[in-house]
C-alpha cells in the first residue's frame, strides 16, 4: 500500500458496513496505524465493526475538532514523513465534506503529500441523486443561520438562485430543529418551488420525497424529530419564468 493520507468514509448511521462501503476500504483500514478522528470513541467502534479482530490499542489516534489548535494540525501528518500512512475518519459519511478534515487535507496538499479519497456514502450526493433535481448545477450551503430573520433571508437568496441560475440548492439542519426549518421553508418559498426532504439516508428508516411547497402543505409529514435530514430546493422549467418574475417583485 502506498504511503498516503487516506480519507476513510463511514456509515451514515446504524447501517451495515457491507451495505455502503467496499471491501477495498477494509484492506486499507487494516494497513493504517495512525488515524485522525473527530471522536475517538466512535472511531474505535467503527474500526471494530470493520474488523472485530483489529488491535485497537496498538493504534494511534489524533483528535480533530473545534478545540484542536492550528499548531497541532501539521503534527498529525508526521507519521507520513516517516513512511507510515494516516487515515482520516469522520463522524458520518465522507471526510472533508462538511467536516473539519478539510483542514488536514489542505495541509497535506501544501506539503505535496499524496491524498487518497476512498469510496463511501455522502448524504449530500445521495439526496441529490434521489431528488430529481439538477445534478449538473447545484450548491451545498451547509447549515443556514440560526437566527430566524437571517435564516429566512438566506432561504430567499437560495430560492432566487434556483430560478435565476437553474441551480439546485442543498442544505442541512440540526435534527432537533427539523420542524422549524420546514416551517420556515413553507412560509418563505414560492408555492411552486420544489422541496426534497431526505431523512435517514441508507438506513432502514430512509425516507426521501420531493414535492412542491403547495403539495407539501397538504401532506402529513412523518415525525422527523432527531432524524438527520438533507434539504434541497429547486424548480421545474415549466414554472421557472413566472416564478422568477414573482420573486423579483418580492425582493
């Protein structure tokens, strides 16, 4: 195995590893002794699920989170300069996508260290795939502002882009605020704007639906409390011109 920084995806929840991760990933994991992780406990659990016989205590873990100082980051890549590969493990999905791992990858690129992304589930791309929205022109916007007024303003800006740029807009929210973000979307967005809600992606409880705002308002939503969701808004070409004209009147 070539010495490199390996970006190791994990499952998006309590999903069987064999369902979403290729066997090749397992061979890489078993060859790596140094790991950069968000949470050591959950990383250890993931590694044990990957291979029950793995000697966890022989591994070295570097913790990367909001408390990690910039001075520590470069040191996490020291094993690579000594001939040992390093793996990055996220809390869910793919490292460096809506994830602090991007900082380490940036340093590796600056130092001309080989970076190898491994295949695995991305809730962002899986939601887009299932939405029926524009897969050639889209943007991921992360979390919208916590402040209600700023969040509504952000929604209006994103909605303007779907009509003016034909660009699907994707965003996420903390699970316990799902009901609030849905309420804001219903109250803010144009009736013919399409909304996709994708919950529990890859889990047995997966639920993904796309409807217009008008259609959503006549539907009974399942309980989304504490369920990880991806949200995306878009428009069909049929209503693009008229809806954009209406939006400009309201801006």
